[in-house]
């Protein structure tokens, strides 16, 4: 189907929905309103594209008139610059949407290789994402923060709520590598450490059905670097989902009930994301150039402190402003990753 045919179908469907809304009863009204609200931005962009194409045709016709030729040439030059971007915008909006893009996200960061230094960097990266979230005016709620003796973390989990959170952060999943001289290094040698980052769309109960019989729930005393309630009550909770082997531990709250509720939220999101990735990988098995699989074993980025650079290996992007990035300025990286993904999906659609 040609692009023009696709656009005709969009405009026709929008007209149909508007007509149906005028006679819809209560049970249909909500669904039709949502569909129209999703269609309207695309309809506006299609109309802008069609108007520009019409203006181009008129300008080309004016070239035959000597008195209008100069004006027509100026108009054509302007339209030649605007039309490709309008068409690209329309093609992007026609691409299938990731149903999870508008969801809140669960962020998990854990040290991998590198011992204490990995734990310290994990804590710094967690704070950097918190600052990024604050800059986006998202709500950042720490769900679990297992602090180490040196001020790093053994693991940290947060719920990030706001508009389009998962769409912005979904390419952050993977192995993040840091190269720097640790504070404890007396000979000035550069060490390499790694942390894993997982960003998962927050799952609702309707997304993942979990049977209580498939769970093993253990309680134990919380541990950590401090805190009034640490090691005093069996408030920490560890939930194991037996069919998948997924394990979630939570100890941030004093209440066992609250820790269990948080652990179930993370468990649902982990299982939901695993299901989504399995389906996405199957669909994209033969597609090249995808930004990343979201697999936490995939090394995606290096933070080199001696050289002051951050390099994203998937798209070959290097930024020489590591201090700003560690203050939460991820915009340049995230925008570049999003653009690369959009380009890959557009190319696949054309193919």
C-alpha cells in the first residue's frame, strides 16, 4: 500500500470515528474518544503535508508565468526543505506504537564486576537517573536501596512515574562500564568496573497473572549500612516465582506488608518485560541495526573519567562532558538513541 493510500485511510477512519461519536452510547463513547484523540495529531500532520504538497504543485504551475516565476522559485525552495521533514514525521507516526511507551517504569541498578568500586558507581548512576527524572518533572520513588558499607549500593530500585517515562528510558537497559581511578587506589591505576541497569515498563495485575501457589515467600531481617529498623524485625521479603525462577527481594520499608507489595510490583514488571522482550526479539530476529535488545548482559556504554567522555557503543556516540551526564544530563544520549531507533524502524518499514 502506498503512503498516499495509508493517509487516505487515516483521514477516512477519523471521519468515521467522529460520526460514530455523534451517536455513540456510554459504552462506546470512551473507546471512540480515545481512538480519536490518538488519531488527531496524525490527522493534523497529514493535513499539513497535503497542504504543503498542494502549495508545491501550485508553485510549479506558477513557474510558467514570467511575472510570478521569482516568487514561485522562492516558494518551491522553501517547500523542498519542509516537505521531507513533514513526510518523515508522518511516516514515523504511522509506525506501530510500542504499547508500553506511555507507561511508568521500574529502574533497577546493581553492581556487577569490580567489587566496591562497582557499588559506588551504581549509587552514582542511580542518583544521576534521579536527577534526570527530576529534570523531566517525573516522580522518582525509591522502592529499595541496599547500601554498602562504603556508601555504594548492593542494589537499588525505583519507580519512575510520569508521561512517556518508558519511551525515554527503555534504551538504558544493559551493562554500563566505568573506567576511573578509585578513591582507595594508592598507585593511581585506572580500574574498570561494571553495573547492570534494567528499565522495565510497570506492569498492571491484568498484564501478568501470577498464581499464589507459584510463589515462595521468605521473610528475614533487613541488612545494610544503617537505619533504625535494620536487623530488628523480620520485615524484609524475598519472593521467588517458581515457574520462571525470578527472585525479588525488598527491605526498604519497616512493614513486611509494604515490602511484599513493592516486591510483587517489581516481580510483575520483570515477568512482563521478559515476555515483551521475547516477543520483540522473535519479531526482530532478522532485522539489523536495532539499537539494543534490552538484555542486561549487553555492554552498552562506557563512562571514562580520566578522559572525561561517555561513549554509547550501540550508535558510536561519544560525549566529552561526563560531569554533566553524571548530573543527570542524559538528553543528548537518549535523543540520539531514539533517533537511531526511529531511523531503523523507518528503514525496515520501507523494506
